[in-house]
C-alpha cells in the first residue's frame, strides 16, 4: 500500500482507528493500529494516529518514538510534524519543539496553529522579546481571538510592560467574558486589583450553565484571589474549594490541537 507522505491516505482500518480515538477509545484504536501495521507495515499515517493514541493513554515517551519515526518516513507530512512539536513540548523539550515549528513555518509561515504554538514555546523558553513580536503579529492578524490576546499578555508581562499586559488580558476578557484563564492571569499580577465591574462579571459568568469546567475553575481561582487581596478570607476559602477540580492545560490545549491535525476526513 502506497500513500503520499504529505497527506492522509485513509483506509477503512485507519478511519476506524481514528474514529475510536476521537471517541475517547484510545486503547481500541491502538489495537486496530497494531494489527494494521502487522499486515501493511509502519506507514506514516498509521504511526501518526498511533502516536496520538499513545499520548492519550499517557504513554508520552512511546508517542514520541512513533511520531519521530513518522516524520522520518514522511518529512513533508506537516500535520505529523506539528504533532511531533506538541509531543516534544509535552515532554518539556521546548527547544526541540521550537526546531520542529521553525521547519513548519518555513513551509507555511502564516499557519495560525503553528504561529500560536511558537508563541507558547517562546514564552516557555523565556524569550519574551521574540514572543512579543510574534504575539503582536498574531493579534494584528487575528484581533478577535481571546486566547491569542492572553498569550500576548504573558509575553508583555515577561518584559515588565505592566500596563500593556493588563490591557491585553482585559481585551481577551472583552472578547470572551467567560475566559477564566485571562481573569486568573490578571489575578496573578502582584499589584493588580479587580474593579467592581470585573468582580460582577466573574460572578455573572459563574451562573452560566454552559461554562466549561476549565473556565469555571479558573474563574473560581481568580475570584478567590481577588477576595484574598481584599482580606475576605472566609469567602476566599469557600470559593477556592469550588475551584479544586482539575484544570486542563490552558496554554496549549494539546489534545484539541492534535485532534485537528489527525489524518481523517469526517465527511469523505
């Protein structure tokens, strides 16, 4: 079986495995893929999906081995290389992740997923100067995306540009009032204090029934920190107990980014 290295070649078995993976059945997907590779060899597309299955099963080292082999087989397979960068970042190999992103950006310099992840990696590496340049370009190109404004705020904070940082976080909240991570980012600024309107906005968002668990938790943490700054210890304790359910990684949303790049076309 021959497949192009730069794009998905989906057989019924690979489609089935990808559907199981997207349905949170990574163990079943893994079994299908292992059987497929015994019959047809270690194709790039099979290795790509297998790496994502290993990642969801929390076997990150094995995921790295699979995706590295995939990229070696198919060096022009950008979706797989992006997954490779994600997995390297997950393993705290930020410099290696950056190398993969630079290769991707040389072939597709305007890709928003690649640019957004580069911003996260630069922030992690403490390269706030380059991060601020990348962040400014991103918010200019995508001015209505709250998460990008929040990330831009992180780089400005790293540079000590306090007022611009606050403005970026507030812009993220203006665009997405439920964006709990942006409230939490504001709460973590040492000299920052929420206004009465911002207090009210957080409380109003917490009454929503459609709020994600991640946003709800961050809003509780931010509100608890705000009450702590106001020395309302009892109220803070109650709020922080509500915030304790686990929070998904806000900076990367790795799983969502990986799923977008899986070699499967749902409607084909």
